[in-house]
């Protein structure tokens, strides 16, 4: 457990400020006059559909220059959720306006991308050609093909996640810009209707995305996720009825989770359904909401190491660990769920009832704080995995724009191959500090290799940082807990590898399986614990050790 005294060493307000700067560094399109990240310039100004629809704007997903709609939508949903829960705290930190700008940069793009009721553009650019070049976005010469879903080529997961993002954002802007909020809500309603009526996985329609953001968990979770956000935004009973009547058939009360991610939304659905119960808003179908709550508590108990089923694995240094590829995305989302759950249960005067031993609510926030502090430097390596925070953080971040000299400093074209030879393979620090970027992070033994080539560890992503905006705001405002619990941290850190080379990661656990019953409601369960960015079930990644014999994913071949 991290005590309040230990936690006080970190400036959460500074982390919050940097986390919002990060999104300015990920912007695509024409940059505004108040752009604060000065090393970035305008990019992808000709992004459009074959019919001429303007598709400029939005965010690049990670260290590349592709606009992947599915993780972008989850990013905006999580940013919006953080603003909804912690608007007052963001305001007190003088960061609310920047948070609103971060959300709107995404939703403005989604409005453009939703060109007809049953048409949504889900990708601009193409991963294989993009990854064959190392170019800053201002220079890129790779194809900017636009890919859509429609009634004959459906994508329920993409459409529903975008609906969730726009519904959540409509709540954010309701008291700020009522007209804009109404526009977002209109799009959200249409997109949900499209998602539900035209069923199918988006990655079966936009096949070029399969090596990058395959929809491993399918679309059932997103349908529930969109519906519950639409209920929040509208108070329309129709949407709650959908969540209730489809609880079993769409897996909401059948799947007990140990992860929450851009691909798998069940834990989020379950927690939001739990809040309805805790707030006393449920007057009918209480038993179904209780079944959702049991699954939400399964996740929370697993994080607290008090689950009767699967526990979330904890590294020797105290980090939640799920998989070798970009593990920090799961740390960030789990931290958000723990933080929000603390407030939900505390405000309702209730405690968890599904764990193997009694739980004080303070344990939820203590566990979240433990993970945040690990990210910020209280870890065996003694470095911050949030770039720019503190005096020690990754220097060779796997990010094109950050790793190449700014176009503002040297406007000469850095070509596809020159980017590799001059910058990618350089051992020098990145010339541009990408503040607020949360990198993939260390392995299950807390070993970290700060190498641009180790993209599993050093590549950041928008959906890594997005959940932390609300968490940082919450912790910066105080009211924290020192009341026990949290993932255990060893008294002494394990010695780092003498070679300085990251060890071969263990194979990812099975993507599906059965979980022992943790309560009456835990009848069936499925896990997609390997559904990380560009890594699917049972895949492994290329080891950084040349001597190791490892399996090679398709993307490891396609991408340096």
C-alpha cells in the first residue's frame, strides 16, 4: 500500500497539466492559434473521402500517423467520463477548458466522419504503408485512404463506441454549449440505431485494420456501452430497457472481467449499471442491475486481490500486469475504474459485497493511488512512465513526431527512409518531449528498456492517457485515502537485468476461458486479456534479445 505521506511526493496537478498537453501533440489537421505544443505543425490537411467529404482533424492514435476511429472513440468516451465525474476538480486546477478542448477536437472530427445516418468513416490512412515509413505527420507522403462502414459493410462496435463517445460528450457540453450538445446527441442516437440494426464487426468490413485494432471481443459490449451512455445523456427509458433486456444475450451479466480497454467495455458497462443501483434510481428490474453489480465487483475485487476467481496479476514492484504489449493502457483504465468506484460507493454509503473479505471503500482509492504513483516514479526503475513528468522519464519514445526534429526548427523534408536512418535508429533522446504521453511501460518483472525500437514498452497511445485526466484531477484536488488496501508493493525492488536488455515476455494468457463462480451471478465468463493494441489472443511479441527464440506477430514483421 502507498501511504498518504508517500503519495504526497507527486504533484498530480503537474501530471494533469501534462496529460492534457499530450492531446495537443496528437492532433491532426489545421492547428488552432492557441496550440501550446509548439513542435507540432499542421498535418493531413487533405484528408477526405473519395466523394470529397472533409475528414480533417481528429487524433493520431499512438506513435504513428493513422487515424483509427475505434480507439479514438474510446479515448473521447474516457476523456468525457473523466470530465463528467471531476468537472469541479478540473476547474479548480484551471484545466477544465483544456479538457473541453481535448474532447471537442475528437467530437468535431466524428461529426465530419458521420456523413449519413448509416455511414461512418472509421479510418484515414493505412497502417501497413504508414509503418513502412518513419515520418513526422507534417511531412507524410503515405496514402491517406478513407475507410467507411455502412449498412452493407457494418461495424456495430465502431458505430456504437462512437455513439457512446458523442453521448458522453453531449453531457460534457450540455451546460457549456447547448446547441453543440444537441448536435452530438443527435449523432449519437443515429449511430446507435445504425449499430443495432446493422450488426457486424467493423474489422470484418474495414479489413486493413485487422493487424492493428482488431475487434477481438466483438460488438455486444459496445451496444450495451452505447445504450447506457445514451440513457445517461437523455434519461430516455428506452435505452435503459435495452441494457436490461439484453443483459444476458449481449453478455453484460455473463462476463466477469479482469480488464477494461478500447476493445472490451464490459467492466465500464457494469460499473455504470451499478451506479444506477447505488443512486437508488432503479425502481424495476433490480435483480438485473444487481447481476451487473456482481460483475462490476468481480473486477474491483480482482484489482484488490480479494476475488474468489481470477486476481489481476501484480508485478513484484506493485504494477497491475495483464500482457506484454502496452500494459499501461490496462493500468490506466483499471485505475480510473477504481477511482470512480470509490466515489460511487462512498457517496452512496455502501461497500463492496462480493469480495472474499470485507473491503473498506478507502482501499479502492488506495489501490488507484498505488498505480498512479507507480506510473509517476514509485517503481523499481525510479522513473516516470508519463513523459515529461519529474526528472527521469523515457527519452526514446516510439513516436514519429516526437523523435524527428520539429518542422518549426528544420522545415526540410525528412523522407520515409531518412526518418529511419537519421532518427529511428538513433540512440539519442527524442528532440521533442511529448509531455503527458503514457508509454507502454515495463514487463511483468518491472524491467523496462528505454529504446525506440521496443515499441511494446515505449510507444504511447491516446487511450493510455485519456483515463488518467480524470484521475489526476481527482487526486490533485485532495480528499484521498490512506486507508489500507491496494496492490502490494515489495519492500525492496528486484535488481535490474545486468545486460540492460528486456527479457523475453511470457506468452499471453488464453483469450477465453472459464472462471470459478465468485457469487450467485457468476455463471459464465470470458476474458480477452490479450486484446491489446496490435496483439491478439495467444500472440507474443518479438523479444529485444537477439538470442531469444520467439514467435513473431504479423505486425512485428510489418513494423520496426
